[in-house]
């Protein structure tokens, strides 16, 4: 079980709540997890983890947050080859285009992507089973 980072950007707190639940579930399964807001790390540091769980909500026309998270992910993209990666985020409208596009980018970069990405409309429930399942799944992968 390698070291994992849960790295996220959150504007309203919904994606942060998801990140906290995912990290807590992974730790409960015995994983060593660093929970980091994206501004607290760099792509170079993120590339040092065996497993990455990346979180960003849908913004604007269903894209990743453009000021902080998109530049971080663009720099990280070339370092994802062979790495275990999971994607998650919240949204308020749309059909998940941002997540499909994000997964395609991670796949194209050679990442081993866990599932199709976890999307939650609005705020997650206090103990959302989907967040727990993602954290446990990444811990055991």
C-alpha cells in the first residue's frame, strides 16, 4: 500500500468535503494519506506519490478551475504515466463533460485511472458512500 495524496481545489467547500471523506476512508483502511489543497503542493511534489486522488469541481462551461487547478494539472499530466489516479469533484449543473474530458486527458497521459471519476451534484451527504468507496478502493488498489 503506497503513499497517497488527495489533492483538491474547492470554491464552495463541496469538493473539499469530498476530499476529507475520501482521505478519511483511505486512512481507515490503513493507507498513508496526505490531504492537500492544490495551492499547498506542486506538480513535482505530487509526482512523488504512488497514488493520486485529484479533486476539482466543474467550473463555467464544465471545465477545471482555470486559475490554480488547470495549470497544476497541465504540469502534472506529463508525470502521470503508470501512476494510479482517481478523479473526483462536485458540480451544480451540466452532464459531467468536465469529468469525461479530465479522464480522457489522464488516460492519454498513461495514468491508470480508477473508475470513471466520482461526481456529486452539490454538497455531499455527511458520510457519502461514494466518497467512502473511492477512498477505500484507492487504499486497497
